[in-house]
C-alpha cells in the first residue's frame, strides 16, 4: 500500500494542528457519515443479492426470465447484433483490462497511487467473486433460443456485468469524489454508468444470460465497490491518525 510521504505527513500535521476543535469535530462527522453510507449501500446490495440468489435457486424467476429474453430477442437485427457484440467485448476481460490500464495511467499521472491500488484490488477481487459464485450456484445458461455467441461456463452471476459495473462504477464514483459540486463531473459520471448497463443488456440480447444473472452482477459489484471504498477510507484515515499522533508528539 502507498504510504504518505514525509512532505504529505508534514502538510497533514500542519492542517490538523491549525484546525479548530469545531473543524476537527466536523471532520470526524464526515468520516463517520462516509463509513455509514458506504456500509449501508454494501449491506443493502448484499441483502438483495442473497434474496435474489435464493429465489433463483428455487426457480421463482423462470417464467419472467424467459419472457424477458424472448422480448429482447424479438428486436434482433444485424445492426443491433453488431452493437451488442461491441458492448459485450467492452465488458470482456480484455476490454475491461484495457480500459483499466488507460485509467490507471491517468491516476499515475495525477499521483493517485492509493486509488490505483484500490482499483487493482477491486478488479482482482471482482474476478475472484465471479469465479467462486459461478462455481457455488452452478446455474446453466439460457436455451430459450440459439445464443448468438458461445459461452461454456456457468451463468449466475454474469461476469461481464459484474466486472463492468465494478470498473465503470469505480470510475464514476472517483470522478465525482474529485469535485462533487462541479456539474460537468455529474454530466460525465452518470453516462459512464450507461456503459455497464449496455454490457448487461448485450448479454441478454446475445442469449447467454438470464436477466437475474446481470442483476446479480450489478448487486455484487455495488457491494464490492462500497467495500473497497470503505477499505480505502480506513487506510487514509489510519495515515491521518499516524500524522496526528506525530503532531501530538512534536507538540509535547
């Protein structure tokens, strides 16, 4: 993990030393609020995933899944197939890794090393979650109509959806976090989330996933993004506490 440089620690110490008690209290409240909101999002996503998984195992969504796939398939055309194949490539391992490398270069140029590490953990952990969850649930892929691409592994959850929502969700949250009051960031961040949504839709269009598969991918991605940001905030707060302790030691 990236530790704070001496210059950064000195700057943090100076800021804390000159911060009035009311400012320190507000800082602690903001940190607590961040943890609370992130934890709430993570737990809600995990709760709904657990509920969805139970319903899937009990075959509660078979008819609904089938009807949605048939409805999506009714729009099949050569042009839409090309669009679906493009988005499914964007959500593939190669597509996401290429996007992540480009984004990582941007973070490196801005010296956002902790964000780089968080992104790496997010994607590595997301990949492991896809593997273990697929093996745990052993759900077969749809056979409602002849799939437009061939997939051989299990269906639940959708790996393309999970990893795409992980990466593009991280990018959107990171962009907003740099300046939440700036309108242009919202105008860019919100459309970024349309990319994993289109990846998820492409998996339905191609006939390789049930709707519940892509929904499960979204829920697990939401849980994992929130968890990673909680971990990142804990690490940064730990560095700030170390800086504060150093400041107290110098004051004495």
